[in-house]
């Protein structure tokens, strides 16, 4: 049995109840086979694959808080510190009822390679809770965040572990979390990113993941002799990533005709109205039915369905495993030329393979959505030097980082005879840097 197969079997036995984590590990280990085979003796002796698939440590804790009726509530909090070979742990906090250890581990594992691809000194981690901010009052969200941070603060710090936003954790939640950290520790430091602009946040961080995704699409198409201007895009999600992806796509001359949330989706042949979408989702925190009600050109459909709409480019920006094999078949049949993942692991393994086998350019989330964490690292730099950079400065750095990531993953794929396989390219390029650092630092 090869070393990769040995470790895959071991990971499956040890984490049998965590399918998302297994899916992420399988995707990475399968695609780095050529690198491992070229260094098998050394990696095996140093247990590189066993170490890289086992988090450095993981915390699980009770989060008790009181709701508006005076009733005590209990949620579970998590922080997984996966690997800090190349820098302090860095990764968001997800607040969603589906959160359990397997989701946080999959996201933390992905984050290790993504952070490596940014070229910046950040390790990988992730955290969150099964708390659902939807339908809660601001006071309830604050009570939850204060209780969550009262435990989490023990494990994080500006040079230790720097959490950020993710699904369900936006500017409001980051503000409450930061306030509590400061209150307990008396430290005014860059311990969280995604902060508000009045207390250490970076310009362009809000936009960064969506904008970065489109900079990646632009470079991908350019290197294949195509132009993004004039292309039709379908987008899923209606949160932070989706909104700013749509905004940047429109600025670059493309047209996004769909978006979705957890109950339904919009088809708007005139192009999604970003200002209206922001009003509905960021201000009112309402359903997409309100978007349709205010926009005569839009159709609202219950359930899922964005991938059935004819497009040139598909941008999944909602959640994991939202683009399935039948969706991949519909995209190919409709002439889609590129799928770039704004969300983490939105495409299932079989759907990914189908898209690749049918000539669709496919860029995985760990490369395509790395602009968010890269800009978080830029926020950390600004906090360290107690300075703030202009929007244009941060945006230009973000653009350059995304262009570099594209060429880095393209080169890595070519080096191993897998030209055009950006999944392999991203995993290989991300892995190589982390392994180099792990080998240099000895067995730990
Ligand atoms: P938000 O919470 O802002 O938005 C998530 C969107 O996806 C919402 O429209 C939500 O619908 C929808 N959604 C969430 N869960 C489901 C589900 N189970 N089924 C269908 N729709 C769902 O999150 P973000 O935009 O920040 O994150 C989206 C994705 O991007 C995630 O995979 C995240 O990990 C990834 N990501 C985010 C980064 C960031 O900087 N924010 C950075 C890199 C990756 P509803 O409105 O109904 O809640």
C-alpha cells in the first residue's frame, strides 16, 4: 500500500463520523500524490502526512447565554488550531446550526493550504458554534458573543491565533467579540480581523473575498485568451462573498443573473441589482422574496436551482457541497466555461471531476477565495505597524496576490504534468511550502 493510501485509511478510521473532514483530506491527499511519491521515504520517516492531517490542538467549550425571555441557552463553541508551521493560526468563526467538530476540522484543514497560497505568513485554524444568529436580537447576539469570547480569549492572541468572520459572523459579531476580548485582556491588539474601520479594521476587507474571486476569474480567462467583459455569471449565496463577487463582476463588465439564500433563489435577467441586494441582506437581514418584490425583472424560486441557468461562468458562494453532480452536468450542457469557488468546498468531488473532464476551468476555493484571508493578513500588518492603508493600496495588493496565486497554482500543476488541473496545482503549491517549514522545524 502506498504511503498516501496508508494515511487515508488511518484518517478514515480515526475520523469516521466526520464526512466533510474526510472529503477535504481525500481531495488534498489524492492530488498531492506525485509530490509524496517523489519524497516518499523522507515524508514517511518524518510522518508528514500523519502530522498534517492531525490538528495541533482543538478546543470545545460550553457557551451559555440568556435570551430575551430570560431563558438560559446553551451552545457549543469550537476552535481548531490546525497547523502553525508558517505563521500564527488564522481562520474564521462560523456561526450556523450545522456546525460540529467535523465542519470546523474540514475548514481548518483547507485553511492551512489556502493561507500558504497567499504567500503571507499565516497558519491555519478555524472555529465557530452551532449558534444561529438568524432571528436573534442584537442583544442576544451580543450575549452569545460575550460568552463565546469569555472562553475563546484564553487560546488566541495577535501572534498566536487570529480569528475572523465566516458564515453568520459579520461586522456586528466581530465587534461584540472584540469588545469582550479587550475587556478581559486589556489588550488593544489585532486579535481579530474583519474589524470595523474605527477600531483597527482594514479598508477593502469587507469586499476582499468577492473581489479577489473576480480577480482570479479575470486572470484565469486572460491566460486562456478570453475576456471577462460580456460574460454571463451565475452566483449562489447572498452573503458577504456573493454580494461583493457580483459587485466586482459588474465593474469588470460581466453580468450576474442569479443569487440565492438558504430558502430560495433569484433569476434576474437584467443583472442582479447589488444596491438592492445589500439593502435586503445587509441592512434588513431579510429573505430574497423582498428582493423580488422590489425588482420587476426578477423571478423568485423556492429551493435550489441557480446551476440550471445558462451561463459562461459559475461562482458558488454559499456553503459546502452545494454544487452536485447533476448541477455539473447542467452547467456543462449549457456551455459553462469556468467554475471558480467563492465558498469553501461547495463542489462535491464527483462534480469537480465531471467539470474538469469536460474541459471546464475549475479553480478550487482554497485558491479562488483566498483574497479574504490574504486581506485579513494585510489587516494584521496594518495593526502591527499602527497604520492604515488606503482602499486603493489594499485593493491593489489584493489584486496582485490573486494574480500571483493563479500563476503559482498553474506552475505547480505544470511541474507535475497536470497542466490545467488547478485543484492539483493549489494543493501541491500550498502543501510544498508548509512541508518545507515543517521539515525545517523538526518533529513537533
Ligand atoms: P454569509 O453568512 O455572509 O452568507 C452565506 C450565504 O450562503 C447566505 O446567503 C446564506 O443564506 C447562504 N447559505 C448558508 N448556508 C447555507 C445552506 N446550508 N444552504 C443554502 N444556502 C446557505 O457567509 P459568507 O458569504 O461569508 O461565506 C460564504 C462561503 O464563503 C462560506 O463557505 C465561507 O466559508 C466562504 N468564505 C468566506 C470568506 C469571507 O471572507 N467571508 C472567506 C473565504 C471563504 P441565508 O441568507 O439564508 O443565511
